C-alpha cells in the first residue's frame, strides 16, 4: 500500500504513460473494431434474413392472393352448384306435393312459403293470362298464388309499365325473363327493382296444352341472394311443373265430368228400368190374380160338367146310344185336359205370387224316381221306351218339397215320353255339383230347334212340330217346372239337338236354407 | 337417480304462425311430461307474424312460463337446418333458477349502459343463488354489439360466461326480432342468468384459417378499422381481390362472409373473426364487433372440411363437462356465414354435432348475425367476446349426484 502511495502520476511523463497504455489502447481499439465488424456482419446477416423473411412474407401474401382468386372462382361455381342441388331437391318436394292433388285451386295452395324460401326467393306470385289479357291488370287479373305480397303491395309493385311490359314479353315470346338478362334496359330494370322493393326477379310463363295460361313471378329482396342462370332454369321447370299439374287437373275434371254424365245416364236408365220392372211385376200380379180368380170360377162349373158327364156315362140315368157315349167320352177327356190346364195355371200363379210355401224335407231321390216311374210305367211300356236312372252314390237324400219335386219329374218325363219315338231311351242322372245336386233328364227324342231353346220355358209356348200338332198339351208344363225349381232356389236349363234328343238339367241346393 | 330437469323441443313449418308455434310448443311440452315449463326458448324465421307466434306459444304453455328468444335466418333442430319454421325448447326444472332481463330501445349512444342495465335487471330477478351462466339475445342490427357485451361484463365480471347471439333476418338486414314473454321487440337485448344446480357446458369454434401476411391495425374506433399499416383499411381487400373501391363495395356481402378478418389472440387456438358489414367514406371497414387498435389481423379463409372439424371440436368442448352426467338438452348458435359456406351440405354440420352430443339429446338452434361466447385461454380468463362465423354450442344438464 505504501508502495502505491509513493507512486505519483507526476513521476511519469506522457510518453511513459503512452508507452505503457498505448499497446493496451491499440488492442482495445482493435478489439472494438473487430467487434464492430462482427456486429456489422451480424446486422447485415440479420438484415438479409429480414429481407428474406419479408420476401417470404410477400411471396406468401402473393400466394394468398392467388389462392383467394382461385378460391373465389371455385366458391362461385360451388355455391351455384350447391344452390342448384338444393333447388332441385325442393323442386322434387314441390312436384311430389303437386302430384297429390287434381284440384286446380288446390295446386296453388300446395305451393307454400317454405318452398319459395327453400328455392332462395322471398316473394312469389302466380296470375292467369288469356288471349285478351297478356299482362297484369289491376282489379281484373286473377291472382292464384301470393307469397310475400299483400293486395296493396301487388297493385303498387305491378301497376308499373316496365314490369307489365316484362310480363307481356314473357307471354308473347313464351320465354323466361329475369333481372340478370342483358336485354332488359338497365334504366327500366332499376325502376322495376326500386318500385317493387326487390333486388332480383325471374318471370316464367305457365303453359298448358301449348298455350300460355299464366305467369310465375319470383323475387328476392336480399342482395345476399343474387340470382343466377341456374335459378332461371329452376323457375322455368317449376312453371312447367305447375302447367303440367294444371293440365292434369283439367284432364281429370273433363274425365270426371264425362264419368259423371255417364253415371247420371246409368242412374236415369236404372230408374226407368226399375219403374218398368215394377210395372211388369204389377201386371204379372194382376195377371196371376186374374188367372187365379178365373181358374177358380172355371173349376166349379167344370167339376159339375165332369160330374154330370160321368153320371151320364154310367148309364144310371138310362142307357145311352153309342154315339152319345162316344161324345160323353170326349167331354170327359176334354174336361180332364181343361182341368189339368186350370190346375197348372193356378199352381203357376200361386208360385209366382209366393203363395205356395215349399215344404222342404229330406227326400230319398231313388225312391221318388221309382214312384214316378211306376206312375208313368204304362206309357213307357206302350212306347217301348227304355228308362234308366243313375243317382250318384254320395247322394242319399235331397232337401225338397216331395210333391213339387214329383211334379217336376212327372212333367219332364211326360214331356220326354211325348217327344221320344218308340224304342227310344230316357235316362235320369243325379250328381253333386258345387253345393247342389244336378239332375239331368235325357231323352233320345226329336229335339228342339236351337232358335227355340230360350222360348221353351215360356208360358203357353208349344213348338211347332208334328207331335205337338197331333198330341194336345197346355204349354204350361215346363213353365211350371221352371217355377218350382226356382222356388227351390235352383236353376234349370236344357241342351238339345234336332233328331238326337234333349237333356233338361236342373239343380237343387243341398243346403235347406 | 331421476333428474328433476326435463327438456323438450319441437319444430313446425306450419303456414299459420299461431298454428306453427302451437304445434312446436305442443311437441316440446309432450317431451317434458306435459309439465308447465319454467322457461321456453323460441327461435323463428322472419316469415311469420311474430305476435301470433308468441300467442301460439302461450296458448300451449300458459302464462306461468317465461319466454325468451329471437329471430334468425334459419332455425335448427335435430333434423337439420330449416330456412322456414319455428323451434321451441321447453325447460322444466326444480333445480335451475333463472333471472330474466330485457332492455329496449338501444342506440349507438346508450349501448354499454344497456348492457349493464340488462345484467343488473337479470341479477335482481335471480335473487341470491350462485349464478352459472348468462344467456342473451340481442338485435343483430345494433351497431355496437361488442360494447353491449362489454356493458354486461362490467356488471357480471370479465370471466363470467355469457353465451348467446345477435338475432338475424332473411339477409335483408332490415328488421330482426327479440322475444321477451309476450313482447316482440327490436333494438333490444333479452335473456336470462341461469343459476342453481344446473350444469352448463359450452364450446365455440369456426375453422377459418389465416391467409397471407399479418398486418397491424394502426387506427381503429370501436368496431371501425380506420387504418391498417397506416393505409386506409379498405386497401387490404383491394390488395387481395385486385378490385377498386366500388367493386369491393358491390362484392362486400360475399367477400365478408367468405373472407372475414381474423384478429390474432395469443394462446388461443383460433383467430377472433370479424365480418365487415359496410365501408365508410374514408375507406374504413365497419365490422360487427370491436377491433382493438394495435391488434394483428389477417385475411381468413374457410373450407367446408375445416368448418366441419370446428363444429366437431365445439361440440366436444361443450360435452367435455358431461363425462359422468347426461346432457338433457343443447342450444346451437350458428352463424349465417356458415350456412352460406356449407350450402346444401349444411345438415352435415348438424349431424356432426348430433353425433358428438348423442342421438337422443334434444336441441334447437338459430342462424345468427353474430355469436357471444367465452374464450378459453388463460390469457383471456374465459372472457366472453362477440364472434362472427362461429358455431357455439351450449349444453344443459344437472350437476352430478344431484336430483
């Protein structure tokens, strides 16, 4: 420390100091220079890096601009495609809805605000046009659809000449027009958009059977939903769809009307026929009553005649000469025929008027046929006609009125006997069919001409042939058979061939009900 | 354990507004075992007569139900997005309490005050229970949406979760509606603070990606970006789109939706988006929400795929809280921009949310002009912000172990 104190600056000259410090200063300056150089290099490096970074940023930014440009175009295409897809989806919905109605007014009620919104529009209007009216006319135009408009709005928006002109052009040219069409005068377009308070619109003609019948006008109020050519196509399709639905409705209306007319005619005819039928029924009833009354009145004196004739024939009132006996015999025979005729007529009228009740019971068919054959055996024998009966094994009994069934067989067999030449054959066959027993009476007789087949069951009908000319008959036997079969709820028909034979077939239900 | 909260939803596209609301409300009521709901949330498109709509809601629920809601560009339910119709959510709960607020006649001068007043009114009606979340619906045509939200935050606190939306119309930007009980309002904020033993989850995402170099906002006034890097703000769009001012003005609707501005937020996964709604005379960009001076912004671009992924993430965030308990219902706030971006594929987004939340969770939603939801990062401490172009999902349930 003492050494330090003894040291004084005054003891050193400037040169001494310089000699001692100089090299240090030089070293320091050198170091500083080196540092400065290094720093400069670093700064330069940093500057270069910054420049590079800025360049990268600029490049990035330029790339971003490029990306945005491409993306904007891509987005435009994509959004148009998106809009088209969702519009088509909505169109399909509308189409489905419209297909559920064939009522003209309902078609427009089915198009809702929801549909129009989904199509990307805020307002819609449909009005009808015709040969004399080609545009909107306040007070006279028939508005069919109104969405987003009240009545006052419509008049204010569509009374303007420019928009009326657009409607007229659409009708005359049959073309879809819109606010993006370059052909529309820009001044007129602005006036339309301003007065209607809309940003864009599309106007499409509605066509049915080739004629323009209306206008579909849709509009957007928002500048955020600009219309495109795709929208024009969609609206045009919608207008076509409406036209198609209207056409279908008109077609249906026409068909329905002609159907209605036809139905009215059928009703009218049915009514007339019913009246005629009632009249026929009344006449038939009157006829039955008349026949019944007359028959009763005839039967009493006829019984007396037959009684007196029989009495005279017995000779109790004195022996009668042979010619008188012969005449009496004839009286007797004719009285029997007349009596038979009256009985048949009475039976027919009774059955016809429902006054005869069928007493249904189970009948042994085989036994019944034997009884009938016994009754007619003399005639069979006389004409040497072979009789056979064939009743199916599964038929044991048959529900029917035994007396009436017997009459059926007597009449049919008598008829066959009458028209079958000697040595012929008559067969009765019975078999089961659907819920019934079918009985066929077949003969090898003269047969019936085909043209007369449907007359054969008519009352008093007798076919014009030799046998009928020689053998007398009432013409009521087969009618009576038909009435009896039908009273049993059965059916009767015949098949016949001239000179070969005839088969009468009838069915009787198996069930008693 | 049976829940004591029931949530039902209903949708109708009936032509008649009264019938539409009646139909949607009846469907919702059937799902809550025909109980009278404490709260009904109604979203509708603007096609209907709004008064008749509320009459239809009250016809079904009666006078003891509080109704809040708003109009939108579209409405959402489990079946998808509908551009025409009404959706109703009926909430019956003995556990969730609500305090309602409604402030009318909001203008540019009283916006922040209106937000504060709305929050105070809601708190006053709520009483002294623990508040959980605020649900608010304001007019989407208000100029200062961010300021309105700031007013609410001034009272409820920066970190209190506020979720909701700005009402919309059918892109006419002419009139949107807010519903408060039987009143149909404009220029208003309506909503509720929910409290009690409910459990609420939320998630918000957009999926838009930054593009190009970042730029600094050198001068801004609230929601108006005046200058970017000392140039008039419009230059950013002119530069990117190679168009002049008039052309940009014509294309603004489209540009703003597809390429919004994104504000960089440190620690946040996504940028905070801003739609530009107008351009002022000085070339300033008027946005729907505030853009702070000095913030870093970039042009943003969305793709369907990234937006779909964002919807998935938002739903997952909203579901996160409900690992052990059931989500009883959900509300979706969907920006109209997303509807435009997705086009006909919009229902894919709803399907994505449905798949995450669960097929059986009933939900309703509305297509909005703006969304309000909290940010998640620590730096922002869960502070709620006004957003554009996002999907926000709110899930509602009961706390685990309660009932």
